[in-house]
């Protein structure tokens, strides 16, 4: 293939650095405003039990949560240092993608700002999640792939393979990106890169890096696939209905013309013919997600990359015709969009006023009320006579509830909780000697099933976060049961839940 080795525009290190510095400052200032997210509580619990895999995820995010909490403090702010740095890295990589596509200083800065302020990226940069890392890894893979296609240097397959391997140690969704890019390359070219001997080397690197997690999943019956199929079965129809509308809002409605311009530019510009695969990979990915019933946000990292591709034509459009009017309108829209993104993605409102925000983003609500939740559980626990507590158990219906009790148990005098949800099930049932009372947290959807598994249950508390916030745990009933209906080891298979 013909290598496109013309000198790239100068890296806008200073202004991009300013964007990233502001991004870090804002995320840090707001990182502790609410509290832990349910997933962060789960990651802390998983990270304290290091392994090569977990039921619903590979190990990277739990390890990051544990390391960040250890180094910076076991607080929301401490855990979220990792998320903040990953969000900043994402903005830098997106700016590098804009440069790789010939974008000058303005395009690089616009791309970094768009990445830092887009609604979805902003939300996942505020809290640590597998998606936080996933967004970064997708953009890194996209950058390395573009460098491979532009230079024709097959050695970049090693970098692509390394990024894919690391991505697989965090979330297997990266395989969708690999498939989409591969199909797009076959359709648009340059196909020569697929004939490079370095491709095999890149595959080996990815396989070696991903092997520990793949082997763990294989040894445990690939529970990650069970979780994924359950999500598709439960939410697939809703995901398909919402897919197209959510594509228009996840990054920002204001940026829709920019990423559309990116698709058009990559397809039409002869100088970027080598990068057409990036434009085609987006519709390929969307078709795959619609078929699989995947969540609409899975495609967001590609939209961020396409926004970088569209930054240069967007700036040229602002310089044409009535520049003052265009720039003024664009500035107003940008300010409004940024304000909306901040309100939706960051904890700027009082927790009691989150109601309207939850209609667009449920995640802030899941960061409120966990210490109070553990306190409610403790009220039920204290109803157990002291002499019976040695054989008593706390059993929760979800990993978030278990994570909250585990995190705050010393503060409220609670024992280690147990749960059959996700990897908590792998961490074992209570000993069969625990035949005493059971504090049963949630899980009353099927009363007959509850009565089959536990005896003498009666609701003794209902959780209230104290501010009337309608999040997932508000109104959770907590029962006190006489005990398990059979030994825990016998009940455990029936108590296991993958979603």
C-alpha cells in the first residue's frame, strides 16, 4: 500500500494540556459530592479478592479500584482518581486522533473539549466503571489502527494487538470494535495491511495478554457470556427501540453535525481514503448491536473518534460566510450543551433535586444513600438477640447491597454479608453451621420462592434514603427470617443470580 507519511500538523500540546488540566480540576472537585456508586462498591469488594476474572467482568477495573483506594484513600474521591486520570487520557488520545487525520491546533483542541464534555464520557469519567476504561481502550485502538493505516507500517499491529489484549482484560465488548474495524477494512481497504505478517504477531500479543481471563472464564463455564445473554434477553427490545435516539444524545446533540461531518469527510476526502474504514466501522457496529440487542452506549467511543474526524470541517464551516453569526450561534449552543452535559453527568445538583436528571441518567441516583442503607440493615440486625448473632447471616439480593454492607459494616457493627448475585456467589455461601436468623435484604419478587428458601420471614424495615430520591434501593424491604430452610451449601445453587 502507499504510505501517507506527509508531516502531521504540530501537536497542540499547550492548549490541549489546558483543556485536560481544567477537566481534571473539575472532576476532582466534584468527585466526592455524592458517594460511592453501587458498581464501585462491588469493584472494591472484587479488588479485595484479586483473581484473573469475575462472573461479569475481567480483572482490570476491580484492580484499579483497589489500587486507587489504597493509594488515594478508601473514599469516593480516592477511588475516582483512577477514573479522572482515565478520562483525561481519553481526551488526549482523541486529540491525537484529530492530529492523525490532519487536524491542526484548532481541531485538536475542539476534539479534546468534545471528548471531555460529551455527556456520556463526562459521566463515566466521574465514576470508576468498566466503561470508563473501555472508552479509553477503544479510542487507543482507534488511534493505533489509524496510525497503521496511514503509515502502512505493519509493526503497528503489535500496538493494536497490545491494546486489544489489555481491553479484553477489562471488557469483552472490545471484540465488537475489532469485528467492526475488520469488516470495514475488508469493504473499503486498504486490504494490504491484512496481508502483513505483523498481523499474526499482533494477534499473538492480544491472545497472550487476554489468556488469563479467557482461561478463568473457560474454567468457570464462561459466566460472562451468561450475563451478556441475560442482559440481551431482558433489555434487548428496549435497547433496539432506543438505539437511534440515544445516538443523537449520548455525545451531545450539538456534536451530531460534527461526527456526521467526520463520516462524510472520511468517505469523500481523497487525502483520507486510507481512513475510510473508520467511517464504515460505525454503521457496521450499529447493525451488530441492533442484531444482538446491545446497549446503545456501546457505540459511543466510535462516535467520539468520528467527532475528532469532523472537527476540521466543522471549524472550516465556522470560517465561511457570515463568520460572526455562525460563531456566535455555535458558541451559544456549545455553552448550553456543556451546561446540560455537566448537569446530567456530574453531581452538581443537590441530591434531593436529582429527579429530572434520573430520567436521562440513572447513575447519579445510584451514588446516593449507601451509608444510610447499611444503617437500615443494621436496624434489622439489632433485632436479633445477641446470643443468636454468632450463627446469624446477612443475605442480600444484589451485589450493590452486599458491597454497601461490606464497606460500612464496621461502622454499623455488621458481619460480612453474603449474596448469590454475580461474583459474590463465587465468594461462597455461609458455613452450614450458620443455622440462625437471616437478615434478608430485598429479593421478595417471588414470595413462594422466598418461603421455600427461608423460614419465618417478616419485614422489619424498609429503606428510606431520607430525601425521597427514587433510586433503585429506595423502598427496599428488609426481612428477618428464622433461618435458612436447608443447609446453605444445599441452597446456594438456587440463590445464584447472573443478572
